[in-house]
């Protein structure tokens, strides 16, 4: 399941897709099919006599990092705002340091499995990318750390 919205912004229109993919090892084929479908959704083929496709972002719990096979379909069509914004290469979004982290998710634990991707060639700039990995009053609000990217439509200013 994915949720898609078209956003009207003073700097231009863009699309946002929000999704989460399968994580359980028994459903590895489904996981790969889901990331391939998200790649097609992120970069649809323009139809004849329709305006050009607007920039698109995918905000997703992909349950894989960039080194894993399930990420490959997205790597073909998208750039990671993490890389574009100089995010810490050692950051994780599913950390075993969180007391209620799902340690049985061996393929995902202690990796950056949550991403903000942008369709390649979208003409955006990313000033910064980071995670929020601190507890609030000794409580972690989720087992995943949120990913943040400061993104600008159009080239760097």
C-alpha cells in the first residue's frame, strides 16, 4: 500500500509517495516486488499529450538499506536525499539501542532502512539530511528514528 499526494507549493508542484514494505524473511519475493512497484510509481511514464511529470519524493520504511537487493529497483531511478544532503554514513534508523526494537528483524536491525528518495533528474537540492535519534524524556516515540531532509525545489541557491 502506498499513499500519493500532489502538493502545490509556491516554488512549484511536486508529488509525495509514502509507503512501507514487507520485512519478514518469508516474504522476500513480495519485498522485492514492492520496491519495484514503488520505483514505477516514483517515475511513471508520461502519457501522450499530458504535461511532464512533476518532481516526486518517496518517504518510506523500505526495510532495507542501500546495499541490499530490495533497494536496487529504486537505486535505478532515484537519488537518496541522505547522500545529497551529506547524511552521516554510519546513521541507523532501526537501532538495537531502542528497548523495544524488534531484534528478530536481523536483516534490518542497526541499519538505515527508512529513506527519503527523490526521482532522478527532479531538479532539487538538499541542504542537509539527518536522523532524530534522541529519546524524549527517556522515552523513544517509535522503534524507528525519523529521517529528516531539508529539500529545496530547484537548484541550490
